[in-house]
C-alpha cells in the first residue's frame, strides 16, 4: 500500500550503488523460477513498439508484467535512436524508466531510471545458465563486442567462476578493444588480449560471449570447440545455421524470441524449430531438463530479455533505496478526485 509520501524517483547515479552483479544473478534465478511456476504475468500484447524511420529514427518500446509472488507490477518505457550508423542502445542518452506499482492498490511506488539495472540484468539473465550448461572449469573466455553487455558479462563471469586465465576480446574499433583489454586486465588480474577478429576470439575458447548491437552474424558454429558454450545476447550473434548443430540450445522464452524478426525467420524457414530446442532457462533452473551431460558437448544460450527481470531488479533497487534513504520524493498527489478544489 502507499505510504502517502509520494512516488520515489531513483536516478541512475543511485541505482549503481543499489544493485551488484551478485545480487542481479540471484534475482535473475528467482525470476526464472517464478516464470516456471506460473507466477509471472505479462501484458497482452507482451510488447508495444513505435519504430519511426527517417528523418527521426526514433524507437519506443513498452512492456509490462506482474510478479505475483513479490508482489509487484511495473511497466518499462524505453526510447532510443538508431539510424543504422549510430545506435544509442545501452547509452545514457537513451531513455529508460521502470514505473513500479502496488498491485493490491494500483498505487504508484517508484520511477526508476533503469540504465544500470537493465545493463546488469541483461548480463545476469544470460550468463546465469552457464551454471548448468557451461564448462566446469573454463580457462579461456572470448568476448565479441566491448560495450555495456561485454563489460557486465565479465562482472557476472567473475561471480560465477574462479580460475579463468585468459580473456580475449574484439570490436570494430581497435582503440576501443585495446582500451577494454588494458582496463579489465588490470581490474581482474587476468590476461585480457585484444584480437583483430571474431574467429580469433571464439576459436578454442571455453566460453564465448556475443554482446554487440550489430545486426550481422558474429560467430560461426565451426569455431566452437568441443566442450564450449556460447552465450548470445539477442539478434544474430550466433549463425542461425549453426543452431541445430550444437548439442543443446536454451532460450529465455520461445514466445518472446518469436517476436524477433531474425529468430522468427529462422523458425519459419525450418532452420531451427521448437522441437530442436532443449528447453527454456526456467526449466534448467527448476531441474526439469538436463544441464551439461558431457565434457565435450557444445551448448548455446540465447536470450532476448524478459521484462519480469527488469521489474524485479528495479523493485530490489527501490526496497534498498527506502532502507538507505536515497532517491528523490516527488510531491504526493493526494487521494480522491483530480482537478481544482471547488
């Protein structure tokens, strides 16, 4: 219920201190469990989009969900620019907000600026399945792209594994990948090497991470060695033709992925169909399907993102903000009918 103090606005600068990679991984696992238990309800349709071409190249995405167990409900509002050359996805200049409400009363609780929560959620929800499908003791990790997704994937891998000895990275810009390698080598105390191309990064790696904003295919199936797992952050990070050739493929939601044009095209063309899918991640979490069954199997983890994760992450941030006394209280609107007092 409302505390009659007004909606709490939590800016990006506060959220960074209120959600760690370790916490994000736990929340991601909890939400997958809830998804499997049927206590997550998504909106109908699950995604509303406004995609405007030239001269604006503006995109609005809106999603909503209810987490019955928590309980919390929320809507995600996301606005970005993409003209094919410049893309503000993952950048602070795009607009990202979660509005949280009490489902028992419909009273708004918070508006959370979700740049950080989205970034670490994306990494946590996608790397988490490595607990079941990844190699037991990976030594070499290959990362394609050195932006927000790659950075936070590293934060999550650091929580999931000890003993990683080498990280390879690549990106379109040589200066960016060299800077990334220098920074994370010093930060993690692990050898991080910038490479010229994707094949050099992925071939012979134990874990591959694809986290670019490109619409192009990044990784090819023959580059995966026996025992490797590739982690794909939406789009076409892993060649669709290679999907049926690996041992196990899991996704966060077949239904949500079918809303993505490349995924749907692959399924409708018979390249990778539902019967080829090992299962959804929530089934791994709940022990309904097998994880890795041999040291030699090659696996693929692919996600498009679940708004339930975003809402859960932001609710965690909200609860910690209340305890720590951070955030900005918006004026309390009041109770009763709107309009002037006559």
